C-alpha cells in the first residue's frame, strides 16, 4: 500500500501519511509522494481545502525517518553544494514544506505525536485540530538535527518568539492542552475525532466564496514580518485581483438585494 494516501471528498482533499508502523515518519519515497499530493491540491481547481493527517491513532508524524536518512533529499553522500542547493531551492525534506505557493486553506488533523519534522508539517497548516492525547515537540534537538522544513520560521509566527524559542531550544514536548494555551492548537478534541472535526470545518470553509479567502491568506503570508507600509502594499496588490473580478460585484449586490450570491469561483 502507498506510503501516502489521498482521497477526495467533494471539494476537500485528504492527505494521509500511511506509515503507522514507524509513527508515520517520512522517508524519501514518502516525501516525494507528499510533494506530489500538495501539487495536486494546489493545481486542481475543483479542490478547495486540504486536510493532512497520519494513519493510525498513535502519531500524526514523528518526523524524518532517521533510519533511512540516505533516501531524503540529495542523500548523505551529497556534496555541500548539492545539499545547499536542495535546502535553498528544493521542496523540503518533508515533502513540500519549503514552498509558500499554496493559498488554499490547509487543516492539520493531529492525531498523535507531531515531532520534529512532523511538528513542522503541522505548522504548514493554517489550522491545527489536535487530539487530547497528542504530544508536540522539537524531538530532533537531542539528535543534533536542525529544523529545515520551516520550523524556525513558521512556529514563531504561530505562537510568538518566546514560546517558539523555548520549544526549539529545549526540545521539550508539550501536550494538547498546552498547545492550545500557547496558540499552537486551534482546537483540542477527543482521541479519534480530529479527522472528523477537520472534515466538518473543511465543509464549512468550502461553502464560502474562495477568491477573497485565498488572496487574504496570500497577503497574510507574504506580509507577515514586513514593515507595515510594505505589508499594506502587498495587501492592496493581492486584494486588487478580487476587486477586479465579477465576484466582488456579485457579492455586494447580493447583500444589497438580500439574495444568495452566485459566484464564479464559488464554495
């Protein structure tokens, strides 16, 4: 069976890391399949929301498969130049984590351990639904493995620099309650319920008009950390594409006329 399973439910695309016997750790084949899945979601106009989860009930993803490091990226025998080129221009060791060109919503259904690269995968999502038994942390700290799949950049953006630096420096695991308290988890649900809740949320999002939703996500991602003036310029430039569309007129007219809108890019 494939190491990554994909399933379409209406306009929701479910990506499942399918290696429960190794806590859904990612090897080279898994990373390639994840990259393919993310590109499919990005490019398919019929798909609106993605859900990422792990098979089984013990782990979302426990990071890179350290027993098969030679299969990840350019491999252990690569030259310094080859490694540097992969890190700076490649998709990421965990599949598609070093790219920022997916402006459709992503939900992580964290159904267990989210460690090291698995934590980084959860941070790729816009919304994290975390099961009550889950633990999250920078487990790679103890093995002298750096975060190379966005963890040093996305985690501080989600929880703030203080909490992020504690997690990054100490490698301490946190439980679902603490993840919720610091803003890493958007919701905490009972064991076995994260995927169901993610599907419910995805269905709600799919009902919304998608144009402004995507440009707002794009502006938020592109503008974060920049000077306010520059961020406002990005917001204006990205949002202008919606202002130039039929859907902005349709949305405003439907509000005025108290009728259901009919969008060309509808949810």
